[in-house]
């Protein structure tokens, strides 16, 4: 029996699709990576009995990155990243072992059906999966087709079964357009980001951003926000005057009339008009009109409109809204949420999704009436040729979804019902009056048929007081004519909804990437989100955009990126050559980069006005080992130490606190040590600022602290304080924190594992001796006599933290509150497990993981 491998984009999707296709009769087990499940069942494929294996990936399998030294900022000129720096595809998440997992499941399979999301990114992932699986699949004979692509828009029985019955092929051109975008964003973004980050962080201390990033889409997005800021700052209010008249319609009612001239900007002229009208006693009706008008129902919902409404009406940021929509999609509640289309195909079953809502308590009456009376065909919108508009696929309640997801689902459902409802019809009445030589008017609206506003009440025609019945020539008594003084007001800061509209209009980003770009400018501290989800640029964001305008406006204007997006779309359509587009675009930006570097002084002049130089920033903390003067600690991101005498800057670990470490000095360079800490319940370790930035030993990397230093005799090093291999990660070593007493801690120097131990002990030190069972270093513990947990009133004990039964009772394993980039995993430097061989001068062998080591501490895992 032949085997068909089927791959979806997410584990939850794989389970849902397999459940539909197998009609529930499937067996499931976890794959080797522990994240993706494999669902198996038997069925027919291409007219023969086969075994199906449905599994998934977790988004992109591979990511694009530079090779070797080109990932190191200090060793490569950023200009080389445009052409000379080689790139490679690496696993997007190495911990998932996705390539190995796919190869294990694909080995010996005869066919593969790709159930990835049906957009450009999904097509790209298709080929990432194929690159991993095709080499291990059985070879086809006689040109037999073995690769198939399923195209679907929702997780419903009908859509999934139809997709399985009409399998196609993956689109290589769409995949290439994604490859081109990835490479352009990597090369252009990294080159500009590295240069301006190093240049400005080396000069200014209060930028308050760990990365001064540039992005071909991100920067124009910021440009829109700063453009609005500039309009606000340059706005000069003008005074204007309006006339307002009030007439009596009967004893208890009056009407406010609007002036036909609207407003004038000259007070004397306004006063003249007032003088001409204020003495008049009657207002004569010049004309009346009554017209039936219609407020159109909305177009079908696409991604951009959903994001706009989520931000402006639901208070959800674009990134959060997109994540929520994707979750609703994978759970089968809505159709695919990434679409540019606002037009339903003629053969789309509109009644099917509507029937799903017929018993929903919130809108059952409206839906049943539509089904009984007949639905109204949705308005003709834009057909982008991708997915149908976003549609609710099954009924749900708030209790089922939770409040956040429910709010978005409720809007999507109400919008869909509105698209098949009738237009709102209302009667608009207007009366024109003449008071002396001046003309005034008033209008009113009366709803005839609410139509779609019944399901979308926030769109309803506002209730207005009905106008009196009158005809030409009638007169009404004037009760008041007055002149009002007003001022023009500046525009407000852009809302996220307005920014999304501008990005869509100018072709910046795609429906899928727009939320990411907006989130990026927030994360980089270029803008802050204020009340009403308005985006106010920070000083840094303003200076950057003004600097780009000063040097090369095209770096921040949307025109050049919009042109690139058009070229990428031509690649997707097979109308442009991938290599030519890539080469031409990189050549353009390379020239712009060189000009930017040569002209950076122009942006620097703006930076000088807004930010303080390094020498004038921060507070004295520790002494420099070269000049023995105090270095200043700059707390603003990225935190660092700066010696103004030597003009040297030393990067520090982020996301924690830094303080002086007992005025102790490094034996290698005489720099005073500092102590990094993530908090009282987290981990802490000393570090030498110089060694951390200039590793003294080959097996050390930049950014390491004393807990990873392999100095053979320094009392703060791994060699003196290391105990044994971490109980969780493969490459870490548990190291005693000598500053943690009396609440002593042992922490991994790679991951965020922390073991709390020996509370109230007077002294703890790492012994030169090792455990006979596991070869981990023994600990000498001296307890306070009044609080000693040792039997027989003993106060001193030496033993292994892993094997000693007394010590096992005194250890509590936790995860540190903060895990920052310095706590990284990866290939270890050990020769065995635990401490590396020869790290201590005793020449002891490396510690190994005893069989009972995990169980010894697991009992205390919290």
C-alpha cells in the first residue's frame, strides 16, 4: 500500500483537516520534535487504496541569514552586505528539528499533498517542505506526478473535501517573490541598521533604543506618522466668524439654521452681515425639498478593513487583531483572514454561512428574516484573485471564544450579515430660509427602512428632530441672530486605522505584513500609542525621518518601496525575472547607502540638538582598567559603560540591573567588576566590562560574564564556581552565585534555570573535591547554628547537590524571571557533561549526568 504525506501550516490545522478527511477514524501520535502530531488513516488516492499521514510545520521551516563572519557587526563593513555577503537558508526554529522531523515522516512516502495557507508565504513554505521531503521520498516511475497542492479558504467539511478533490500544483513564482522580498529586506535592512546603530549609539547616550533600525517598509510607515506630526507642529490657528440664526416653529419648538456662507475670516465683514440680518423679524422660506436616500451596505470584509475597524472601534492593535483572526481561522470559526478581495464569487454559497447563524441569540431574528425573505446580493467589490472575503463559518458564543476573540468574531459576523442585507433608506428634508439678504438652511433625516443598520447599529442614521411642514413663501419668527467667533484646529495624530489606510493606498507592505511594520515602529520606540490608538512619534523617530529627508527623501517616501512591491508582484505573476529584480533593487539601494554614509553628518546635526553626547550622559559607576578613572553607567537602552577619558564604550547585558561588585577587579585587565541581576528571585552574575566585550580566551564569546569565563584561577570564574551540568539544557553549567547569601542560588550560565538552596546558610563555597558518583563539584556549607537543618545540631556539611540526600531536601528548582539574549543555548564548550575538563587547576574529570540526577531535582521543580 502506498503512502501519502500531507503537510499543513500549523498543528491545529493538521488535526482539523485530518479529522474531516478521515471522518474521525484516525490514529494520532506525537512526532519526534514533540510539537507536531502525526494523524494516520486509510483511504483512496488516485484510484488506489493508500495510507494517509497528516502532519504539519509551525510556520516557516527555513529563514534567510548571512553566513559566518557576516553576522558579526564588528568584523564586516555594512556595505558588503548588499552583494558580497553570502546568504544561506537556516532552520527558522532549530529547537523544533523541523527538517529532520519532515524527513523522518516523509521517508518512504509516495505522494505529498501540501495544505499550507493559500497565500504567497504559504507557497514559499510549500517549497521549504519539498526541499526537506523530496530527497527521502520514493522515486516516481514513468513521470508520475507526486507533488500536489490543496487550495482552500476555510476549515469546513465542504471546503476541505472540495480542495482534496481538486488538487493542483504549488506556485513557484509566488514562492520566488517571497524569496526576493526576504533577501531585499535582509540585505537593505541590515546594512542601514548596522551602520546607523553603531554610528549614533557610539555618540549619544540617551537614544533609549537598543536598535536604530531601518526597513524598506518600516521607515516609510514611520514617515507617515512624522509627516502628520510636522503638520500639527507647523499649524497656525486662524480665527473665523459664523452667523447662527434661530427661528421659532411654534410656541415650544425652535430651529437652528446654518449660514450658507459657512464662515468668513474677516471680523468686520462678519459684523456687516450680522448688522444686515439681526434687525429682521421674519425668516422667509425660499425652498423645501424631500428626497429619499440610501446608505449603502458595506462591501465584503477584507484584511485591511478588518484591521482598521479592530483598531478604531475594538481597541485592538493590528498585530493583536491579526493573531486573534488567525486563531479563529485555525479553530474553524472564520474563513482565511488574509485576503485583499472584497467581492464574493458568483458561485459562493452565501446562504450556508448565514444558516449557521440562524439560532444565534444575538442576531437570530435578523438572519431568519433574511433567509425567509431572500438575501440581497452583496455589492460588487474588488476581486484580487486570492481568497474570498472574510466570512464566519460557524456559530460561536462569547463563553466559547473568550472576550477578546468574541469581539472580533462578533464584528466579522455582523459585517457579513450586513453585506447580504438591504441598504438603509431614509428621507432627507431640507428647508432654505432668507433673513434679509442672507440665506440660511436646515436639514433633517427620518429613517424609512433600517436595512443593514439593524445588524450594525453603530452605522445607523443619527436621530434628528423632524422639520416642520412648510412651503415656499411661508414665514417664521426670528428669535435670534448672533455671530460666533471660532478657530481652525490642527489635525490630530494618525490613528492606527488611518495609518493602515495610508499604507494600503501607497502600497507599503501587504495585508499580512502591515501589522508587523506598525508593531516594529512601536517596539523600536519610534512612536508611542496614545489614547484612541493614536501614534505619536518620539524624538528619535522624528529626528530619523527628518534626517532621511535631509539626506535622501526617497529612503522615507513611499514611492520607491511601492515600486519594489509592484516588481515583486510581477515576479509572483511570472512577468518579471527574480534575479533581475533582485539585482536592480539592491544596486539602487547600495548607491543610496553609500550616499547616506557620506552624508551622515546632516542627520548628526539633527541628533546633536535632541540628544546628549555619551560623555554627558549617565552616572559614575566603576573604574576603567586603562586609565583608572570612573566610567559612566548609561541606563537608557542599550545599557552600557562609557569611559570619557579613553573614549571607549562597553556593552552590558540588557533587561536587568547593574551595580558595582564589591570594588573587585579582573585579574586580566584591572577593570572593576560589575554585577548583573534579573531580580531577587532571578539570576545574577559578575562580569568584567572589558572581557565581556573583548573575550580573552578562544572558547569565550562576546557578551559572556564571569560565570562563563574559563580563567583557571580567578575566584569569580566558571572554573572556581561551576558545579555540574544543567538539569535542563545540554550546554549549560550550574554555577554558584556567591552574592546570593543568605538565600543562596545556583544558576545555569546558559538557560534560565535557577536552584534556590541552603537558605540561612552562613557560607557556601565550591570545594576542590568532586562527587564519586557523578563527578560534580562538592559544596562546603556552613549553616547558622540557630537555624541549621542538619541532624545533631551540626553546622557544617560537605556534599553533592545532586546526590547527597541531605542537600536534596534543601534544593528548589525554578525558572528565572528574566531570560535575556545573554542566556543562550547552542553548542557547548564542554568535553563531557557539566564543567569542562581541565577548567579547574585540580585537573578533575568533567562531571557527567547521573541517571538519578534529573529525578533528584525534578521532585522539587516548581
